[in-house]
C-alpha cells in the first residue's frame, strides 16, 4: 500500500476491494497522487475523495470552504464537480505547489486561495457555504468549530477528516504517547460535534475516519 495508507483505519483487504470499485484518476490528479506518495504528503485517500465528491454533487453545493489545502488535490477534485472552492493553507512550501497545480488544472476561476493560519483567517471570514471540508491541524478542530458553524449554511454539510486518527481516537490500545494531546482534543471535538443540538452527525469509518455533520 502507498505511504498515505498509514492513515487508513480499515483492513488492507477492505481498502483494496473498495479501491477496485473506483475509477482511477488520470492526468493531473494522478500525477498529484504519485507526487504525494513519493514525497510523503498526506492527501485525501481515493475512497475519502470519492465520498466527498458524491456529497458535493448530491448536495448541489455551489460554495465550498476547505480548511487545509496541502498541494490542492481535494480542492481541485471538488472544483471539478462544478462548485466554487475557497481553500485555506498556511504552509508556504505547500502554497507554491498549490498555485502551480491550480494553474495546471485550468480551474483558477473556481478556486480561491487564502494563505495563513485558519485560526486567524476564519474569524475574519464572512459569507456562507454549502459545504465545509475541515482537514487542518487536528489539534485545532475544536477551536475552529464555532467559526465553521457560523459560516455553514442551514442544511449545509460539515465534513471533518482524519477524525479517528489511525484508530487511536477509538482505543487507547493504539495510542502513541507523543500523540496523546491530539487524541484527547479529537475526542473532545467529537463529543462536542455529536452533542450540538443544531447538528446531526455520523462517524464514518473510511480513510482515516470522517465525521459528516448536517446543520439543521
């Protein structure tokens, strides 16, 4: 399996089977997948990305906010579904690759990039979004949630990625000492997410775990 698969919580045979059902990407997206694997850059896994694409299309989302762009793989994939994506990325090394990939994709008119820390940028952000894809630093999720909910339209979807964090959030048996703080914060985030009266949330065990929340 590829390097990014260390973030997959499912059995290897399940991942292999699911991926055989997904049409392989070609062109730029395939190049980005190979680049990410070669340089050990985490990007959304095929089954996760396909799930998000179905959500974007099913919800007929016109405006999407992504928090955590990396090299632009998920932003470009979502924009290909016909929506407009505003994406936030703070890593300067990733920003250069992000702009290069957006240019190659020919989707510059559908993707806006905001460079900086989401914790700083989100409080300054106005407007509303049909879908928000939260894929930032996992320890920040809880702090970013109020801003995500403010920006999410009624009947909108919040997708939180890597929510089970290599399975460590689900059981202490897998927990690594240096990851304890992140694990605890993700557990608090899930408790808050599942307890909010205005949200209906489902935790889905694909990729590294996804929390899908519907805002009433």
